[in-house]
C-alpha cells in the first residue's frame, strides 16, 4: 500500500489531498521514500543478476569512502582498483532532482528501471523537499564484524552505515551454496 501510494503520487494519479490530513506529512515522506528505496533495490538487483554490482563502468557515479564525495568514473581500470581496495564505491540512485546522474551505460540501466514502471525522472521534482535525491553505495563493506557463539545460537556484531539494514547482511551471511 505504501509503495502503491508513492507511485501514484509520483505519477500524478493520487493527490496529496487524498491522503488523510492528520497523517499526510508522515505518509507522504514514507510512501515517496518507499519508491526511492524500491527503485534503488531494483537497480542493485539488476546489477547483481548481470554480475555488474562490483564492476566499474564508464559513467558510473562513484563515492569516495572516506569523504563521501561523488564523481563520474572515466578511468575504469583505476576506479576498479580503488573499488577493490575499498577506497571508493559504485553508487546507485535514490532518484530526485538533486541526484547526480551517471553517464553512458549506467545512465541507460537506471533509465530502463524507471521506464519499466512508467516513471519519468522529472516526476521526482513534484516533491523536491521529500525526494531531493542522492546516491548511495551499491555494496558496503561491514566494519568491525564479529561473530561469536552464545548459548542461544550466535551473536553478530557489526557497524553499518546509515540506511543499511542488518537484516540484509544477516540474510547474506546465512546463505548456503
């Protein structure tokens, strides 16, 4: 329901007045954020499926791990080296008017994700304060990861950046091949 509301708002199928006034501010933020997260996850899923999640392509928007600065990758071998040592990260979109867009193939991939759901990039400008847009790393390297045996099973301790869910990390740790 939240995602559906967000999509309806972005595509102009639902107006803010259709959301109960007492919960409007909260539900607007929640539903639009749900769309941004859903689209980010879809871009990430597509890159994982196509084995491109940890491969730098010309035009990828990169993020410097220490400073958070973003730039567009041009020298692919050098940027791949920097990703491999954890100095930078390939980013994915939280769509919005202030988001730095990639170039070349990465731009096309992100555009295809939007098109698959009949969403235009400009739709996010309808709510500039709620969907300003940004980039976040596609993959993160957990810090201070430790696993220990406890009477109830195992205990996992880890430091994760804001916006990264421990449940996703645990799911990945529990996968068996």
